[in-house]
């Protein structure tokens, strides 16, 4: 991996030390140019006309994402965000009153809100698994809860947005397959920084965004849909003519592939930008990215742990590119302003982002540092210097 070449390909590195890829990464030039070019063509020639002219390029989105996941193009749907993809999949699960949804304490906050909505609307029960002493889901607890409650759905976030924790989604997938349970994975914070193989994971749905570790444009994401889902005829609430055909006055027919989860209207500039972002990541190699990001995150944790007053909060046997830390007496505004003044981008999360996790850790906020492969140890050390003066 030629880091200098990659930095030259990333204009934003000239202006900021960007350590906020868990929020949104800096986009590389090929992604920027692909989106700009499409928008310019639309402006000059018309939206429908350019969609038709660029059909082959647009269609390339699906095999590109399929290659990222070791899937087939027919199992991929475009989405405007990870949350849209996730909620469409969630709405397809045929819940009935009394059904159990099994999840973890470390699921994404928006997912937890959606679960609570289902509890309110359909009178389902939410059951959360136990955790290992080292952090993360306890596979034995998942197994016992599956056998006890026979859940309609198991929903797991691979990497929580508020922590460097990496959860055992492969182990959970094996249990769901054994018991014939629908299985959803939120890969919003892992797609682009960790290799993903849906065959090994064994999930029925997997959702992600482009803007984070994949370095794609905001407003784009994807949903993986398994053959089992397609064969069962599951569909999301309120399909439109993007995912179904109106074949009679009182009859419609859903598509036979994952695009039944799409809406007709899309920003095709972002579809193409997402395609280019995935191809860019695949060219570098997900194993290479995982190694580089892991090295930078480990360096970040080591340096933060040595800073007076700071405590690194990340748990789990395996950790990734998200690093969270808390200062025992300082205020988040004090550190965010100091970093901003030094042209350093980092994130700050509050309890609303992780009610269960932060309550258990006894903190009300955490700084979230998320270096990507285009960052350097020198940039992280510069951040540490600023925090030291904080």
C-alpha cells in the first residue's frame, strides 16, 4: 500500500487531519470525479436521458457490491442510507404479537429505536443477549436464548458505532441457520474496513452505508438479501414500482431479486459514486485495509492510554478502527474546540448514542477517533499533542 499515493488521491488530507471515518471518510478523487461528471451530464442533457445513456455503468453497482460481500448481483439492492436499508429489511420480517426479537446491548441506537417501535406497534418482545467479561455478545447466551425463546429474528450489529468492539457475527449465523431463524446484520461500521463474506456470515440481510469506511458519497448504501428471503417472498412495507410491477387493477407482482427492496427514484450520481468507491476499496484489498486500520487504531489506543486523565473505553477480544476514550474531568466541547482549531477532525458521542453501553461504563460522553488507511501515526501523535494541551 503506497500511502503517499493514496494521500495524493485524497484531496481532503491537504486541509485536515481527518480522524472521523466512523462518521464519514474523505473521498478519493475517482469517486469525486465520477459523481461530478454524472451530475454535469444530467444538468446538460436531462436526468432520464443520462440514466438511459449510462445504464451499463449504473448496473455495475450491483456486481461491485456483490464482489465486496462474496455474493451475487441479484442479491444486492441500492439504498440511500444504511438505516433505510436496515428498516426496509426489518419491515419485511413477518412479526406477530408475542414474537421475540433477539439482539444485543451493543446494537446501533437507531436500530434499538426501530426495535422499540416494533414492540409498541406489534407487541413483540425484545430480548438482549448476555455479554462476555471482555465485552461483546456471549455466543453461549445467544444459543440459550434461541432455545428458550425461539425468536422470529436475530439482529446483530457487527461493529457498534460507539466502540471499537467487533462482534462474532459468524458464530451467531451458524446458530440461526441451525434453528431456521431470520438473521440480520448491521455492517454499517465494518463494510470497508473489515472483510465481509455473507456465505461465511450466513445472514439473511446485511446493510451498510458508503460514506464511512468505503469512502463513498453520502446518500448511498446497500442491502444484501439472501436467496432464502427471495424464495420466501418477503417484502418491505410500501413497495413502489421500483420493486414491483402493477399487473392488474387490484394486483401487483414483486420483483424476483433484491431490488424489490428498492424505490424507483434514486440519485444515480451516487449509485455510480458508490460503485467506484467499492471498486477502489477492492483494488487496495480489504485484508490490507484491515491490517493498516488496525495498526493505526492500536497506536491511537496506546497513546491515549498514556495521556493523564484519559481512559480508553473499547472492549472486546477483537477491536477495529473505532477508538473511544473519555476524560475524567474535561468537557467534550473543550476538546472538540481544541481539535477544530488545530484542523483535526474527530467525533464526540453522548449517552443518546449508546444508552446501555455508556451507562454501564459510567460515562456521559466519549471522544471517537477513527483513523483510516490514508492517515499516519504522525497525524495521530499530533492529535495527542493537542489533547495534552487541551
